[in-house]
């Protein structure tokens, strides 16, 4: 059996009931076959792939907190410190009832290669909890965040592990966590990113993931003789990534016509009104029905459906496995030319393969959404030098980083005889840097 197949089998056997983690590992290792086969003897001897798929450390802990009725609630907290070969662990904290160790491991594994692609010195990690911030009062969210950080603070630090936001963790949650970290440790340091601008946050971090998604999509389209101008775009989600993807798409002359949340979706043929969407989601924390109520051109539908709309470009920005084979078929039938993943692993493997077979340009999340973590790394740099850069400075660096990422995928795909396969290009380019750093540092 080939080394890649052996390691995939091992991962499935040793990590039962973690389908998302299996999926992420398979997707990466499948496209590394050509690289692994060329170095098989050396990689096997060093157990390089076994070390790559085993987190350096996994932390799970109890998070007790008191709700507004005086009832004690107990959640589970996680931090998976996956790989520190190229820098301190870096990756977000997801707060969502679906969170379990398998989800955090899939996200942490992806983060290793994503962070490598940014070209910045950050290792891979991820964390979170099955706590659901939805419907909770600010005081309840603060109680949870303080309890969560009371345990997490033992394992993180500005030079060891720097968490940030993800689903359910935005500026409010980062603020509460930062306050508790500072109170417990007495350290005013860049231990979290996505901080508010008054206490060490970076300009453009809020926008970075969505903006970065559009910068890389534009670069990819340009290199293939097209661009965003005049294109109709389907976006899923209506959170941090989706909102700023929609905003930048409009600035580049595109027309995003959809967005969604976990209960329904909007089709707005006149184009999404970003100011209204921000008001509904960022200020009121309300459902999309409120968007539809305030906007005569918008149609609200219950359930899933953004991929059924006829568009040129699809940008999944909500969650994993939200775009399946049936959705991919519908997009292709409607003439979609490009899919770029704002979310982590939003496209199933079958859907990805189908899109690629049909000639749809496809940029995987670990490249397409890397602008968020890249700008987090820029926030760490600013914190280290105790300076704040202007919006234009950070945004300019972000644009360069996203362009460079696209070219590193494109070059790697070409070098290994898979021109245009940006999935393989991302996995190979991300992997090679980490593999080299691991080799140089010996068996650790
Ligand atoms: P937010 O919490 O801000 O928004 C998430 C959005 O997706 C909401 O509209 C939410 O709807 C929807 N959503 C979440 N889970 C589900 C689900 N199970 N089913 C249907 N809809 C769902 O998160 P972000 O925008 O920050 O993150 C979105 C994606 O982007 C995630 O995959 C995340 O890992 C990834 N990402 C985020 C980065 C960042 O910087 N924030 C960086 C890189 C990747 P509802 O409110 O109804 O739950
Ligand atoms: O998935 C991701 O890259 C993020 N949620 C952002 C991580 C970060 O450290 O900014």
C-alpha cells in the first residue's frame, strides 16, 4: 500500500467518529501523492506524515458559567495546537453548538497549510467550544468568555499560541476574552487577534477575510483573462466573511445577489444592500427576515438555496460542507465560471472534483480565506512593535499577500504537472514549507 493510503487508513482508524477531520486529511494527502511518492523513503523513515496528522497537543476542558436565571451551565472548551514548525500556533476560536474535537481538528489541520501559504511565520492551531452565543445576553456571553479564558490562558501567549475569531466569535467575544487574559496574567500583550481598535487591534482585520477572498479571486480571474467587473455573484453566510466579501465584490464592480444564515436565504436581484445587512447582522444580531422586511427588492426563502441562483461566481462563506454535488451541478448548469471558498471546507470533495472536471476555476479555502489569518499576523507584528499601521498600509500588504498566494498555488500546480488545479497547488505549496521546517528541526 502506498504511504499516503497507509496514513489515511491510520487516521480513520485512530480517530473514529471524526468525519470532518478524515475529510480534511484525505483532501490534503490525496493531492500530495506526487510529492510524497518522489520522497517516499525519506518521509516514511521520518514518519513525516504521521507527525503531520497528529496534533502536537490537544487540550479539552470544562467551562462552567452561570446564566441569567442563576442556573449553572457547562460547556466543553477546546484548543488543538497542531503544528508549530513555522511559528507560534495561530488560528481562530469557534463558538457553535456543533463544535466537537473532530471539527476543531479539521480546522486546525487546514490552518497549518493556510498559515504556511501566507508566507508569514505562523503555525497551525484552532479552538472553540460548543457554547452557542445566539440568543444569549451580553452578560451571559461575558460569563462564558471569562470562564473559557480562565482555563485557556494556561496554554496561550503572544509567542506561543495566539487565538482569534471564527464562527460565533467576533469583536464582542474577543474583547471579553482579552480582558480576562489581561486580568489573570497581568500581561498587556498580543495574545489574541481581532482585537478592538482601542486596545491593540489592527485596522482592516475586520474586513480582511472577505476582502482577501475577493483579491485572490480577482487575481485568479485576471490571470485567466477575466475579471469581477459585471459578474453576478452568489454568496452564502451573512457573518464576518460574507459581509466584507459582498462589500469588496461591489467595490470591484461585481453584483452579489444572495446571502444566507442558518434559517434561510435572501435573493436580492438588485444587489445586496451591505449597509442594511450590517445593520441587521452586526448591530441588531437579527435574522435575515428583517433584511427582507426592510428591502422591497429582496426575496426571503426558508432553508438552503443560494446555489440555485444563476450566477457567474459562487463564494461559499458560511460553514463546512454547505456546497454539495447537487449544488455544484446546479452551478455548472447555470454557467458558473468560478468558485472561491471564504469558509473552511464549504465544498464537499465530490462537489470540488465535479467543479474541477467541468472546468470551473476553484480556489480552496486554505488559500482563498487566508487573508484573515494573514492580517492577524500583521496585527501581531504591530503589537510587537507597539505601533499601529494605517488602513491603507495593512490593506496594501493584504493585497500583496493574496496575489502572492495565488501565484504560489499556480506555480506549484504547474510545476507538478497539474496546471489550473489550485487545490493541489495550495496543498503542495503549503505542505512543502512546513515539511522542510520540520525536517530541519529534527524529530520533535
Ligand atoms: P460568523 O459567525 O460571523 O458568520 C457565520 C455565518 O454562517 C452566519 O451567517 C451563520 O448563520 C452561518 N452559519 C454558520 N454555521 C452554519 C451552519 N451550520 N449552517 C448554516 N449556516 C451557518 O462566522 P465567520 O463569517 O467568521 O466564518 C464563516 C466561515 O469562514 C467559517 O467557515 C470560518 O471558519 C471561516 N473563516 C473565518 C475567518 C474569519 O476571519 N472570521 C477566516 C477564515 C475563515 P447563523 O448566524 O444563522 O448561524
Ligand atoms: O479560519 C481562519 O483562518 C480564522 N478563523 C482566522 C484565524 C486567525 O487567527 O485570524
